[in-house]
């Protein structure tokens, strides 16, 4: 099943609500959220990418992929409409080949997400006792 959470991703005055996979195999040195092109379009950053965007090659479980990476994003972790935690200065990574929003290990940690049971989709906020269930996977 995996753990999926609701996020609000913001950039430059626009924001989108998404379901994101909590993916500890997506490692990095800074907080990153990987988004498909159609989410980037809704966020207003595709096809005209922000100044300072860097084209990079990321290694994934399925091989190498070209991505477009820029900083300045804000990510909020949501429970319904309530903001549980947030992180600014997030790098937004746009992929033309993915169909799901992915969070990297740094963003997961900054938002305080603790995976309780990945197969059952259970998670909690660090320091809280309340265990939450994953939200339903949505392909974008």
C-alpha cells in the first residue's frame, strides 16, 4: 500500500493540493518534492519554468530520468484542511515521466512524518501518539 499524505505545494503565489507518496528511497541533501508535468501546469510553472531552473539527471529504480529543479517551494502537510506542519525553501523537481508526487527523505523529516506501518499505510507526526491512515492514491 505505502504511505500517502495530503500536501499543499506552493510556489510564487500559486498552490495545488496533491496526494504524495512518502518515499524514503528518494534521498537527498535538501527537502525536495517531485511532481509530474500536469501538477507543474496547475502550479503555473510548466511549460515556462522559473528563472534559476536547473536541468539534472536523477537515478530512479527504473533508470535515469531528466528533471527540472528549482527552489523556493513551500509544502504543507494536511489533515483535512488543518495544517499539521510545513516546510519552506523546498526544491520542486518536475519530471516528465512520473505519474505520482513523491517526497524525499529530507522533506519527510522536516514535516515530522514517522512511518508506523508501510504495508498498512499507517503514519504519525513525530512526538504525537495519534496514528493516521494513508489517503487514497491518486494518479495525476
